[in-house]
C-alpha cells in the first residue's frame, strides 16, 4: 500500500489490486483485476463524464508506475507486462472518444498534464512503463488534438 498519497476509497481500491500477493507471471492477475476499471472507464465515457474517466485512468497509471518499480514488476515478465496491455485498452477507448471530438479542450489538457506527470515517474523514465505514455505522445503528435486552431476541440 502506498504511503506517499492520501488514501481515498478509489485509491484504496486501486492499491489493493497492486498487492504483492497478486504478482504472478507477466502480472496477469493484476491485469485481470484492472479489467473492471477498464469497464468503468468505458461507462464513464459513455455518460460523458470525461474528467472522471481521465482521473480514474490517471490514478491507475500512477499506482501501476509506483508499484512497477517498488514491487519490481520488471522481474516477473519477459516481454509482456499484462497490466500495460490492459491500460493500453483503456487508452484506446479514450482515444476513440477524443477522435470523435466530444471531449472538451480543458479535459484534454487535464489528461495531457496527468500523462505528463506519469511520464516523469521512475517507471517510465527508467523502464518505459506504462507504455501508454508513448502511445499518448504519438497520438498527440500525429493528430490535431489540443491544437487550438482546430475548432473541433475548442472549449464547449
């Protein structure tokens, strides 16, 4: 359990997933437990609750990043860190909504800033985990998202 942040019920629920007892080959059990959050993010997006969905995603990525280093997840897989793939599925769902143009510029900014925070964590700087950071950066580079000249993404 992390002690570097104030524990809210959401953070406690996420942290419980990263219990060292859930570490197995490829961290498959952790990925399986994260699946319910993948569903929840999809439901939040369906309801137009983008900020809440992005906050949930951010909290998952922060915990994943923290435990990847602290609990040495890198010792438990060769080439597939399953939680990374689950988070990749979450990001794919988010990107689909962003491409639809329904996410406000302020929510996009919030998500980009959150991803920037995760990018500066040791897990990403030293190990490239979570790889969704690189995927997000590539998406931003290859799209017009966040470009203030693009009317599709202006504040609504």
